[in-house]
C-alpha cells in the first residue's frame, strides 16, 4: 500500500515540471569478395532480422502511457504527465538511487476502479538514451522499492510474472505489488495495491505493448 500512496504525491510534484532508426553497423562477415580482379568489394549489408532498439522521445513517452480502456473498462484516471530536464532527473535519481545519466523524459498516469472497489494502479515511465542506462536505473529502482518495503516492516517477496518485457523484476508484500520492467531504453514501473498475479501480468503487458507500439511509429489507440 505504501508504494501507491507515496506515488500519488510524487505524481503531484512531477506535474509542476510538465512539458508538453537505430543504425545497424555492417559486419565483416557480410562483405563479399570481388569476383573479378580489380572489382571493388560489394557494399556491406546490415544484419538481417536485427530488431530496432525501443526508444521513446518525450512525446512518445506521453503517448505510451496506458489508457483506461486498455487496462479495463472499470478504471478511471487522471491526465498523463511528463517532465524533462533537471526536475525529471532529480525525481528519477530519488526514485532509483542512481544518477539517471541519459534520462530523456519521465512521466506517469494513475488509475483507480470506479464504484465501491478501491483498486489503484500507478504507471511510471523513464526513457533513457541507451539500454545500459535503462538497465542501471531498473536495478536501482528495484533495490530502492525493496528497501522501502522493508523499512515499512513489510519485506517484499518475489513474484513470478509472464511479461513480454526485455527484463522484469516483480515483488509484493501483504498489500501491494511493484513490477519494474525494461523495454529497450525505457523503464516501466507499475505499483498496484493488489497482489493477484493475473491482474499484475495484464496491466504490465498492456504497458509493454503500448511502449513497443509507439516506438514502432504506430498509433497505440486512445
């Protein structure tokens, strides 16, 4: 519970900072030897089937935040927000415990179920320049969230989820769960005040697929 409650305060702070093809290197193995004496070698060809690295600029990050209809028709939510510059880097460093070198933008959106239910889910995205920078932030964020859980006297336990992210680290205590994922150069953090794995996997994969869709230049739906 502590993670999602604190997340609402962080979202309010970030709103103050509101802002609005990977090139493949030729491989030596792709060069063809001349077939005629004196003929120039054929130009090297890029590796086939090499998937482009997932990247999001600030506008893409905003568009990649989930919409309620994709998460579940019973959810309502506030407006998405993004931040860039020193404010975003400072927030990222506080959340992850690392310097957040290469941060492009940060953003988020909160949702909760309508009616008598009190399920709340918070989505946060951090976009970086490289996969290595994103990986460092992911590991730092997971460590900070586990530390916070232990300080509240509710040590978290690992949760196994089937996601389509490049990397996933999920854990939960008695009342809330955190799912931290890396999708290319993007780190996604989902906090939810329930620990049922089917629900966690669903919202996690909604987020991953939306990031991939936007990064591929397609309309994610609104």
